[in-house]
């Protein structure tokens, strides 16, 4: 009953209350990134598969500029990631706009992280089960290694969460997430913007 009804209700109420409290902080971060990103914008939207593989647009704070080389090609991520962006990302502040996705019902507070749509054909039947629930801002894989674990292990954690979802587990993940944000564990180094792509064989 929790996974199919109460989880959504609880998420909605919690996120609504949180947004009412932190909106001044979000405003400050928005202004800060506006100047740091050198005109590249503040928000980043990208299509991701959600529950039952339904595509939605995830919202994040943008942490990189749109700087290009002499040929007009975007510079590598590590070159475009600003100092402000590094801080915002390492503190997981870039994830906060996803609270809007939770309000809309695209995501949950806790669940498997939404990945790229092009990965969908690469999943095994078992790995694809991660889409049986709404994707989350944080999840079981994130508190068990985040970017430092292999794709195979990440998917194992995701499917385990689908099978064991409960209010107790969600509370545990939330507490561990807060702890890991403070110690910045399992987060990409300053010179690495994202985890390496999934190719179906990791």
C-alpha cells in the first residue's frame, strides 16, 4: 500500500512544505548561477525515462557554461564546469529543482535515479525493472556508492530497492543521503563532470 499510494502522498506534502521554506535559498542560488554560467542559463532540462519508461523532462541547476572552441564545438565538461558549479554539484544543490518534478508526479524523493533514454534498449530484463517505480532524487544506489560503483552494481541496488520499498527503507536512505552530502562521499572529483556512459556491458 505504501509503494502504490501513500509514498506519493507523503512525497507531495513533504516537497510542498520544503519548497515553502527553502525558496529564498533557491532564489539566491539562481542569481549566483546566472552570473557564474556566463549567460548559459540557470536551469538544465533533459529527457529521462520515468515510471513504466514514460519520458519526462528532469530539471536541474545548470553547473556548466556553454563555452566553445574556435570551431564552435563545446569545450570538454571539465573545462566548462565552473567553480560555483563544482560547489553546487558536490553539495548536491543542483538536484534541488527536481523537487518540482516530484510535485508534478514525474519523480519521487526516493527511488532509482533517472538515467538517459538511450540506455533503455541496453538494459537486461532484470535491469529494466528499475522503471517499475518512480525515479528518485536519491536512492539506494546513491547511498551505497553513487558515482564510485559500477553500472552492474548500481542496477542491482536499484532492483533491490524496487523489491524492498518501504517507509522504513526510504527514511534510512534519506538519513544516509544527508550524511553523504555533508561528507561529499561518492561524488565525482573536481575534474570529472559525470559518470562514464553505460554501454550495456558494465
